[in-house]
């Protein structure tokens, strides 16, 4: 007698709500793409830099570097998010976006960890040097004497530079997270440039 065949349970059909495999795959793609594009931008910037750069040229170079960093981050995390969403077969759109954000968070945490390990001693030494340089200024303020204009201008320039770097970092992180989410959404729906071009060609009316 043949044994009755029962359908598989619903839990075996629906994928898990959290899959770390696609997240790690997308994070790896995003991290490597970001590293390659950063090296490309650094090489192009060094070759294009002038030996006698004026103050205006330095500002332009800094703006160009910030723009390249933002665009490369958007492209890299969009690619990583697309891989993540593409590997999430059968998942909902919201789950794809969440996994794309997890891809962005994972790659960003690895990047920050590497920066803290590599640049930690340098930043600590720089902060120590700044503390030694600002100690006499503190004593001068306590004694009621006037601060040198050059020292005040240097402090204002440092504060503005720190604020600009913080705002630029926030902008880059926000753009990268948005790119990862959009890439995961597009990857989950199977959107790619050849597919979109084919759909557009098929949807266009035929002219007779």
C-alpha cells in the first residue's frame, strides 16, 4: 500500500525572515567595490593634483574628493544591496530592503573597525599634540591676557574643518544606506539594466 503524501509545511516554503548569507555576500561586494573605487579616485586625484595648488584649488580638490566619495559609496552599496536582494528569493519587498540595510550596516561596521585599528594611533598622537599645543592657550585665558589672532584663526579653521568632515560623513553614510536599500529592492524584483531595456522595448508601441 502506498503511503499518503502530505504537502510540505508552510514554514518550509517561506524563506527565513532573516538570512545572513545574502547580507554577508552583499556586504563583501559593497566593501570591495568601495575599496576599488576609492583607490581609483585617489590615484586620479594624485595624478591630477597641481604641485603649486592655490587655496581655491585646494577647496575645489576637496569638494571633488567629497563628491567622488559620495557617488562611489552610492554605487558600491547599491551593487551590494542588489546582490543581497537578488539572493533573497521569494522574500517580500520590505524584507529585501531590511536585508539591504543590514548589508550596509555590516560593511560600514567593518570599515569603521578597520579605520579605528589603522588610524587609531595616528589620531591619538594628533590629539595629544593638539592638547600640548592648546595647553598654553588655556593658561593664557586663565591669566586674562589676550589670545593671539593667529591662534584664534587656527582654532576657528580647525573647528570648521571638523564640522565639515562630520557633515560630509553623515551625508555619505545616508546616501550609502539609501543606495543599499534601493539596490536590495531592485534586486529582489529582478530589475537590471538589460531587463529594464528589454521591458521598455517590448512595452513601446509598434509604428507601422
